[in-house]
C-alpha cells in the first residue's frame, strides 16, 4: 500500500466519472481540503472542481489509468457503468490504489441478474419474482406467474431505458428481439404503493451508517422528486435501513451504496436495484442532513470516521431536466432563475452542462422547511417558477 490511512486533507482523491454526482463529491472533498483527480471521456461537470482532470479515450484507457495511479492512493466512482475491470486495473500491482467501492461490488450492480441473485439469495432481502432470459425459448417458457412483467436488459439500463412491460410470453419474445437478444431479466410487475431508497455508507474499518429513508416520485422513468425523510411508518423506515445495512455488510462494501425499494400496497418492501455510488435521491442530504452522502463518500474512502446522518430539517428535492429550457411552443427559453432565488429556503444547484437537452438532468433545487408542510409549500412555489411537475 502506497499511503497510510486515514488519508489526510491535502491528499489527492481519485474519481472515475465526472457527471453531477462526481461534481458534488469533488465539492465535498475540496471543502474538506482534499484535491480531486477526475477521469472522464470528455469535458464534464466534475472537471470544474478537479485539480487534475484526466481526459481519457475510455474508462479503460491504459494511459489515463496509469496517470490516475500515479496521482492517488484511493479512488471512488460516481457512475455505475465505469467497468469493474477499470477499477481492478487501478487496484493491481505495487502502485495499486484502494478502490471504494471494490470491483466485485460494482460487478454485481452492473448486471441485474447477478444483482437480484445477490439480493435475494446472499443478502436474503425480498425482491420481485424474476427469471433470467438468455434466449427466445427462455422468454416463451418463462413462468406464467411472472406475467404481466417487466423485461429489463441485464446491463446498461438507467432512467427506465432498456425496459418493456410485457403481458404475455409472446410479448416477451418480441421485446427480447427488440432489445437485440442481449441477456435480460423478466420481473413480475408489482402493484406499487410507493418507491423509496436507502443510502448506506460503510468505511474501510467496517463502520456503517444509513440515512433516513428517501421517498421518490418518478416521471417517465426519471426521478422527479424526493421527499426527505419519507412519509412512511417508523417500522418501514427501520426495516428498510436494516436491509440496506445487511446488503452493504454482505458485500463487504466500502463507500456509498444506494438501494431502491418498492413499497407494496400491503405495506411490505421489495428491493429493486442497487447503485454503487451516491444517488440522485440523496442530493437532499447536502442541505437537509448533518452529513451529506458526498461527505460520507470522502470519509469512507479516506478511512476517516463516518458522520451522523440525522436530518436537520425536512427537504424536498426537485430535479431540473433540460425540458425546463423549452416553453409550451417548444421554443428555447432561459428558466426563471431570479424567481427561484427570490424564494426563501430554496437552494439551487446547476451542474454546468452546456446543452440543455430534454430529459437530461441539468440541476436540482432543494426546498427546506422546519416542517414538511413548509418544505412542500416552497417546493410548489419553485416548481411553478421553473415549470416543473407539481410536487406530491
Ligand atoms: P432504472 O435502472 O431504469 O432505474 P428500475 O429497475 O429502477 O430501472 O426501473 C425503473 C422504474 O420502473 C422503477 O422505478 C419503477 O417505477 C418501475 N418498475 C421497475 N420494475 C418494476 C416492477 N417489477 N414492478 C413494478 N414497477 C417496476
Ligand atoms: Mg431505478
């Protein structure tokens, strides 16, 4: 090992990927006196906050990975599609870095089949019934009780992409063909009351903390709103956090891990998927919790003690998609920033992306309140000014 842990402020921390999650990690790290080396394939939000931007041809670019290795003793990731192999390369050899998370944990999250097997069999957390679909025959012969179901590509899906609702085995074969015959899973379609997530953070020493549960509302498969803490019974909070803790422990995880859960109409939980990185639902912790998910990521990878995750107020986070840059007639416009900044208790985050494409995550607002009613009223006002969907 080329450095002694804990890594102290002044050290350079490695970051694979440079999107908004990476930018907010780099903001937390630089606030605490660390520097960031960020590897990405193009100019990106996190480069704005990185002392060492590493422009790479791909995440596995040997030259870029060697440069990263020469700069840092520990590396983290902000994007689950950074190949586990790239993290492995970074960890190998006498000049190898400590990777948080470790490649094996990332490998599990990168494949929905491995992920569901791990969740249900190793961590023993309930999930939707599912099966692996590798061939047209698998789709035709899938268990009848999985219909109606959701066919999902095993790799590469996000924000509802790479998914199809299928009512019959014939539907499933057609959807499988449309997806190019790549490995998929078929999950039973569940009757959801609510979607929630839990973020767990575990450091090198095995100390682990979970945040109170996040309540998530999606629109067209993309997260639109997070309410923190979630409006669910205490028992469900405790249960979800205990599951998340167990998942992180069984993975021997180091870093920040998010677990998405479905709450069914009967009040029971099903784990849906994991993300081996900070999560969109956790943005709200920057202002509404004693320690943010990004600060926990810094603490975990450096081997520092983790911080308390208690809420300091209620928070409602609204995503700002590129759609906010278009009016009803599809004409480009500048969103009403002055109007948002005139609202009390509303914090604006913009990621610095130049091209405001529809459905692209451009920024978010976090609306704070001593009570949930106050936070929600502020979120409604912010949504109106920015033409975002009405918060729930
Ligand atoms: P992504 O990687 O795109 O977030 P998810 O597995 O989380 O993929 O699916 C996206 C959304 O689709 C979920 O947030 C949920 O609303 C819906 N969904 C996914 N799987 C199921 C299911 N088995 N039953 C009901 N709804 C589902
Ligand atoms: Mg999801």
